[in-house]
């Protein structure tokens, strides 16, 4: 191994979930710290300084939203929340409170690893402090310096808002962005609730960039939560 | 003769005020009016007699007085009648028997006249009185029968205990002029008030305990009985064939204290009618509950058997595959190994879908899921579903035809996602591999209709409605719990839409549902300079 792999903090109360995640993560070479409840998790986070936190929303001692808030008081470490399906609202709250992404039970190892990779990549880029000048995905190419968008090397004209929306999605590539976050970044803080704006512009964007807007390949809708530019760097 | 009556309308036979009184009100036998009537009638007789005296014999004048006695007797009771008789004799003596204007009598023969006059008057008044009393009694009976009939007629129309109680209270109150309350047993046979004639009727602890006593002993209690006579109300048990179904409490008006035997007898008839009606309502209720319970029971049984089947089948497959993989002594080649692992994955996913459907249905039915309508794009939600189904649609190519100008429509995207998922899963399950599916939508009159057509076998004729019921599934293999379409219907109905299924003329089924597209979302202004970045 050329370099020690990243440290992941897993805060999860179910032993069988921990077992599955331990095996999956360790086979991928990640180092792992486990915590069976929120208090222990918060303690481990301060002492071990993990690179990614996997946080179950249904902890017995403290709710996941609270854990997210406490972690965000002092660290920008990516937090990926793990939730059951019935917890849509909790998920959105945790994301708005600063969690980076989420996984809904049951999930596959592939999904988990992809989320972790995306989270780590964002951290790496933040440390590097610069964005690639050109973003490429499938047949889409966005020249961020020239503010030009190409599909199959043909330039596509976007309205200022469509373009802004796309760049926000690119900035968060691979991560979910809640409706509220997206609205604030594109329209400003006064427009946090006008989700229908997003619906209209995302539809327009899909029609311009996707081959088949009813089967999008990268401009993904996450019902009840937000949008995601589907992107896996590896 | 009418001028003799001080209040003609009151005195006419048909409108005898005593008959309009509530039956339990005290009969004021010697009412002032009757005495007054005596005086008036005798005075009138005297005036007529004095006018006619020049032309008539004394014996004829007596007849005028006798007429007066008849008139009085037909309207008054015994004592005023007797008084009239005596007053008539006195007046006759005073005014017409010499010496005039004294009660002295010259001729002893007049004493015989007086005696005869008294006897005749007395007999006439007695007879008249009796005839009148008989008429009164039969009118009273008639009226009682009529009010009983009224009661039973009103009771027959109702099924609800509270309504029945209200009706009985109203009737008994009217007929007996009393405050009335009906109590029925609730939990642990504790009596609660089902209806009462006025809010002013308040039952204190003592009253309630008397009522409870009547209920427990199936005998009357309270006022006028020897069980807790201290209270102000008489409590009669409502006794029906199966036992005591409640209590009628009746509190007489203030000017009398207890009911006489006749009134009690009559009251009993009312109470019996009420008891039968309330029992009927109880029985109907019980039957209804029994039916409901039986239905719930059978639904629960169907649910349990289908759920346990649907949970167990994939679990069996998973357990089997895992145990094979764990047995090291079985030589598995890579292909078989992979196949077992895929089985595990597929069955686990199926298990997850089943559980999700069961949970969704439970939560929808219990009201735990609220419809959260927002302006949504149909295209977007279709995209989500098609992506989520992913490889499972490989066997069923999907053609999507959504008009480009479809507006945003208000719906709950998580719930609609579920509708699409269930419809697609249904189609995948019940149509042969390789047959295409067509999803389309259209808008007219502010209603968006979405349809999913397949090329499968369709549904047997007459089953088109039934398939949307819970736990109904196709007889062919591979079915789920039979909740998918029931969930669809619940969700679409909750959106104010309709969902139905038709067999296509060329074979295959088409599922359609509607959503309201009324209204316009608040949208941002169209951007200026579209090409400008």
C-alpha cells in the first residue's frame, strides 16, 4: 500500500449492520472506527478525526439531526447519513443541517462505496482549493472558464439560470443537493421554498442536455429530497 | 243556553280543558269556575222563571230549575252539582213560593215539592255526571291509545339508541307533563344519560344511585316506591326480552308528589314500547358489530396467509442459497456460485418491496401518511421510476410518450412514485417477457390522464374493479401480497383522482389514472435574453 487509506467513523447501533459495513469497508482497505451510539460517536469523532462519518439516523440516545449539528459545530468532515425509508423528513433536515449525502436502507455495497468516494473527492478538491476548468461526463462537456456547454462537441445554449443551476450541480457533482440548498445557491436566500422553479428549470436543462429526458443519465431527481448530478469519479 | 257559560269555548264538550292537561296534573275537582257556574246558572234560571212566572204554574217553574241543574251537572263535578240543586231549591223557595222573599213556607205541601225537586235534581245531576265521566274516560283512553301509537310509530323509524331515547323522552314528557330522562348502560353496566327532556334536569349522586338500583334489581325505584323513595324522580326499568336495557326516569311537575296507580299503569305501556325499541337498536348494533368483526377477521386471515407466504418464499430462497454457499464440501463452479448469489440479491430485494408495500398500506390506512401536494413534473417522476426499475425493465421495453407541454401538476411525488412503481411492477409481473409497455399522458379540461398499456393477458372479464381491492391477486404465479394496486387506488383517491383498468380490444391491459391539473404554480418570470450567458 503506497499510503494509508482514509479513516471512516461508523456510528450505528445495529450489530449486524456494523458487521456488514465493517467487512465491506475493510475489504476496500479503509480504516474503520465503530461507535454503537451517538455519545460514543461524537467522542470518537473528536479523538480520531475521521475522514468520513457514516451516521445512522435511528440511534437510541440522540437523533441523527442533533449529531449532525454538533459535528458541524467544529468540523467539515463529510457526513453520510444512513436512514430507513420512512425518515424522508429527517433525511432532508440532516442534509440541510450540513450532512453531505444519504443512503436509504437497504443499500448495496456499491452505492455505499460510491458515496464515500464522492465525499472524499470533494474534501480533496476543497483542500486543493481549485476546480477543474473543464467538467466532462458522458457526452457532456462544460468549460467552466469559458462558460460554454457542449453535447457531443456541439455547443448548447443555456439561459443564465440554467447555466448557474448546472454549475452548482457540477460543484456538488455526485452529491445530493436538497431543494432548499439548490434554490438558495441559484436564486438566493429569499427563494428557499419555491421548489416549482427548480422543477421547471431542471426539466428545461434535461431537455437540452439529456438524450432522453424521461431516462436521465446524470440530472437525477431524488424525490422528496433534491437533485443529484450522478457522477462517480472512479 | 250558551250565555250562561262564562267562557263558552272552554266549556264546550270537545275542548274540555281537563283533557288538554297532562294526565298526571292534579284534577282540581272543586274549581272556582264550577261554583261560579252554579251561581250563574241558578241566577239565570231565577230570571227566566220570574219573567215567565205570570204565565206558568209553579210546577213548571221547577222545570226551569231542573234544566239549570242538568246544565251545571254536565259541566261540573259532584259538589257544585249538589250545590246547584240546593241553591235552586233555595231560590225557588225565596222568589216564587209564598210568602215571597223569605225562606218561610206557608203551605206544608211545598216541602214535598222541595223534596221531590231535590230528589229529581240530585238523580239528574248524578246521571249526567256519570255519563260525562264515562265520556271523559273513553276520550282519555282513546287519547292514550293514540299517544302510545304515536310513540311506537316514531320509534319504529329509528335505529339509533340515542335518537330512540330522545323520541321516547319527548313523548313521555308531553303525555305526562313531567321531566323525563333515559339512561342506558355503558361499560361495566354503568348508566349514562342517553337523552333528557331539559338541561335543567340534573341527576345528582343520589338520583343516579336510585337509577342504578332500578337497573340492577329490574324493578322500579325512587319516588313513590319503597326503594330509595327519598329522591325526586321515579325510575322505571326498561325491561325487554333479553333483560333490562335501560332506565326511564320521570320527575313529576312540582304540584304533585307521586303518580297514581292508573298513571303508573299507563306509564308502563310507554316504558314497554321504549324498551322494545331500544332492545331492537341494541340487537341491530350487535349484529352490525358481529358482521364487521367477521369481515375484519376474514380480512386479517387473508392478509396473514398472504403476507406470511410472501415473506417466507424469498426467505426460503435466501436461506437455501446461503446454506449451499456455506457448505464447503459442495463443489460449486463460479457460474453456480454467482447464480446463488444473484438469487439471494433478487429475493432480498423482493422481500424489501413486499415489506414496503405492507408498510405503505398500513401507514396509508392509519392516516400516518399525509398527502403533501406540491407542483411537480410528471416527466421527472417517470424518470425516477424508470431509473429505479433499471435492469428489471430489460425484459419489458418501455415506450414513453409524454406531451412536451404538460404543465406542472400538484401531487405528492413520493406517493406518485409509488403508484408508478406498483403499476410497472405489476406489468412486469403479469405480462410475458419481451412484450412492450407503453406509458403516455394527456391533458384535457384541467385533468391529466396517465395510462400504462401492456400486451399481456389482461384481466378476466368482470375482475376489472376487483383487482384494486386489497389482497386480491391474479391466480397466475409470481404474485405479490395483492396490495400494489390497492395502494395505487388509495393514493390516487387521496389526490382526488380516479384509477381504473380496462382490457384492450387487441389484448393486454391498460391502467389509467387521472390527476387534477387545475390552477397555476407561481413561476419565475421568463428570463430575458435567453441566449445571453
